[in-house]
C-alpha cells in the first residue's frame, strides 16, 4: 500500500457511507486487499484528530500528507493505526476512542518502537484518545508522558519529504524474527515479541500451569515458519516451577542448543535419543520440540512421566515434517489423548518466518493445496547444472553470496547421485531442525519427484523450509522438474 493525505482520508470518513469505507480507503491507499471494514470508532477518531490538529495550528497540507492507515507488517500481527514515514523520521499515531489506561498505551508504543527501529529513522510515537482529545507521547527513553496537540503539530511540520512508495518494501520480516538457536543472544536478552496468537497460547498455557490440577497438557500444531520453536523456548524461559524445565529436542543438538543450556538457568535441553536414561521427574515441566519425530516408545515414556509426576507437558509439532517412514505424524495426538484426556489442542496457522513468495513456491513444488500460478523470482532462483562438477561450482557460488547450503545426509538413497558434491562443513537437513537462515541453497537430483512421499522429498522440504527470505535450487539431471519450475517462475505470457 502507498501513503495518502490524512485530509482526504478524514473527509472521506465523514462523507462515504459506512459500508463503503473499506473500499474507499483501499483505493485511496492502493491497498491490494481491502480491509474487511473500517470501524465507526476508527473513522471518528481520524476525523477528530484532523480537526484537533487544524485547531492547533496545522494549516499546511504538508502536515497531513504521506500517511498510511491501519498498516500491518507483512507476516507480523503488529498493526499501526496511522504511520508517516519521511526522510530521516517516522511518526506513529495510535488511535483510541476512549482511555484504555497508561499501562496498555505504554505496552503498545513500546512494541511499536521495536518494530519501527529497523527503519533507522528518528521515531516519534503518540497515542490519541478521541473522546478526551488527549495525546500521549513515548520518548526515546521509553517514558510515556502527556503531550499537547501543538507538540504533534510541530513534529509533523518539521518532517522532511514523505515516502511515496510501497510501504511494505521498507519492512523486512527477517529483522523481527528471532531464532533461539541462531539468534541466541537476542533471544536471551528478550529483544523480540510474540505474535498475538503466540501470546494467546502462552497466556493460556501459563494459566493452566497455575491451576495445577489436572496438570497442563498442550499440543500445538504449526507448519514450518509459524514460530513454534520460538514460542516453546519462550515458555521454557518464562515458566518458573522452582527447578529447571526440560526441553526435549527431537533431532541432533546444535551449537545453539549448547549455548542456550549453558547461558541460562531456567531450562535444560536434552535430545530425544537416549531419553529413557533421563529422570524426567526431576524437572519442573516438559516441553517437546518437533514431537512428530518421536518414536512411539519415546512419546509414551514422556507422556507417562508427565502424568506420573504431575508435570505440565507442552508438545510442539508440525503436521508434515516427519523424517523417516516410522515417525508418528498424526498419531501423536491420538496417543496423548489416550493418556491425557484433558489435552488442549492449538494450531499456529500464520507463517512468520517464510515470506509469501517462498511459501507459495514450496506449496507449488510439493503440490500442496493453494499454490499460486506464478512466484516472484526475487526470492527464488533456479539453476541447471551440466554435471556434478557444474553443480559444485554453482553451490560454491551461492555459498559465496551468503546462502546456507544444506545437504541431505547419508540416509536419503534417492539423493545418492549428489555424493560427488563436497558438503564438508555444511549441515544436513536433519541437523538444521529448529534452525533458520536468511538464504538457503540445495541441490535436486534426477530421482526427485514431488508426487512421491519419500525420505528424499521430506529432507528437501525440511531444508527449504529453513529459509526466511531466499531459496536457490540447483537442478542436476532432472529436466522434467526444471521445466515445471520455469513454467511456475516465468508466466507463459512473459516467455
């Protein structure tokens, strides 16, 4: 969407019939997807704010130009009521029809300043309470104070040229994503926010833990990129049971796991492999990451330990990412329900890590429901190699561009044709479980077929879903797949 005049928005909110306000705002701001509706109190707050600014000395059109209304960062649930981005500065004005209390205002503006920080501009954050014609400002020191309308007029009058392009292009989602395993420092410092849905699950789980009887048992589904791991580790760091909590990782432990265990005292991380030798009853709570990868005997042991010792149990799992043919997959829920009838089941559906272009590409590549007809080539690159040596050269080139190359490992028999490619120092798909990278590169050989649910396909899916922003595929001896991908990436009318 693009900025527009706050005067035009206000005049329209006064004159356009209520059922047409969404369409009116969408064409004014060039919004691709119109808002479901513009609520009456939102429209009234905009109108009153403009009138109050005019009465306080805002007489120039420059005071009102360059605003966007109800902007949401792509893939992030945080929303800005009024945002004005200029050369060197950004102004955020949150609208309230009535007083909601200073604590709520302070929390919201603190959160907004966090999300605006990557713009690297001087940031002004205000809250306007329409019924009281009151204005609050949070300064750079994080202190909330009352402000005069003349103060806001002065700020708006001092700004440089407003940004006129697509606002979404200024916000890179990866700036806000924190992986406990790859961004350990930021995670331990708490410099991140949960989405509204993550926060809702967190509140519910902590409240259930407080009740204690019966012990809280949560099963949280989510596809790759929905923030399952961040939520789980945030809970492990937050939940205080008087002793260490236990995080069970259903994969190979990485350096990030070791750092997390060593640098805080709230939880320990153990591998599911060898869990039968661990005294789970000595922990305050059990939280399992990627639970769909557990063997039935491991899952039974964990659930029975939680029941026996009356421990909170939190299982995070994906519906698709099962490595190997003996994984439990959908049977996890069935087994947990048999032992814990009061289990609470949730689903994280909004993708956070993976941008829309990559998500659409993965749906198309693996023939998942809802794939689009074309994908942006800004995020996905497909190369064709003339042999193993050529594939190696392309892999090396992508690695020099900052791509994380991910190998398959020795278990994927369908990928044996890639054995000649040097993967020394590169992780396998099984080793990056729970991790994420800005850019990921992988090689796809002759035996890959999206129609066959093989270990080869599963490992490719696991590796590619680690990408935040960019994917590079090197196709080796698979012209059928190459043709399909080129047709997907380059619409026919452009060929």
